[in-house]
C-alpha cells in the first residue's frame, strides 16, 4: 500500500512538472498574441475577452492573422470555427476523464491539443488521467490569460512589436499545430492539396478566403482512397 502511495505521489509530481512546462510554453505564445492583436484592430478588452471566452490558441492566432492581413470578420470567424472542429473528436476521447454533470461545461472549455495528448498518455492508473486533465487545464488557462495580458502591455510599450519577430509567432504556432498531423500519408496529401489550393487562390481572393478555399484539399484524400478501393 505504501509503495502504491509513493508511486502515486511521484506520478502527481511528474504530472505537475510537465503541466507547468507545457503551460509556460503556451503562455509565451499568448504573449505574442496579446502584443500583436491590437495591430489587427482588436481593442485590449476584445483581446482579453477572446482569450477568456474562446481559449483556443490556434483559432485565436488564425482569426487575428486573417484580420491583420485585411480579411473580413466573417472570413476570420469561419476560419477559426473550421480549425476548431478538431475539438469534437478530442471531446469524445476525453469525455470519461472530464466528469459528469456541470463539470462538462468548464471541462469542454479547457480541452486543447496539449490536454488531449497529455491525458491520453496517462490513462493507465486510477484517477490519474482526470487529475492530469484538470491540472493542465487550470494551469494552462491561467498562463494563457497572463501571457495575453503581458503581451498587451508589451505591445503598448513597443511601437513595433514585429521588430522583435513576434509577428512570426502566428505562422510558427499554426505550423506547430500542423506538423504533428502530417505523419500519416493521407494527412500529408490533404495538407499539400490545401496548401496548393490556398496559394493558387491567394492572388485572386480577398485575405482570409484562400484559407477557406484550402478546405478543397480534403478531396485529395477522398479521391485517392476511393480510387484504391
């Protein structure tokens, strides 16, 4: 029994360490978001409201990037919603670890790519997965808010945040989300097809719409899969 307790405490300490490490890294991306969001036309209040109510780093970066490039609000919103569709299977995978009743509402709000990988790697023992989910969710949510607020202060103090390379955080963060998904051949085909369509449409469509046109890249997987059956 004591051995099991010691093992449990060691696992909890390791989970806390890993959760803090992940959350600090996420918070740093939040700094870049907060620093550059005003340049896309978002007020400080709107920027903080987006981080508080949306809490989806990839979608926030994409929406702000589309607006900064001159795209319309509807193109930005639709692009963000499409990107966040990946949270539907995440929610199904994590449902049993979130809890029941009203816990599902805040639980659904803190589901992210990081929490999905973090929790599914810790499903082997008792309630460890559930503790890990809430541990990472709470710490990462707090770090994202602090990072966004810090970025707003930095953006107000620095006339041109892009001079520090913070503008590269948008494409870099989106690329970081994409690269792990390209390990499978079908995902690589879809990604390549989407990139080709977006680049082809870029000279002719308003900013933001080429990203949505890239959804046509989904047909690459369907056609090849259908041809092989």
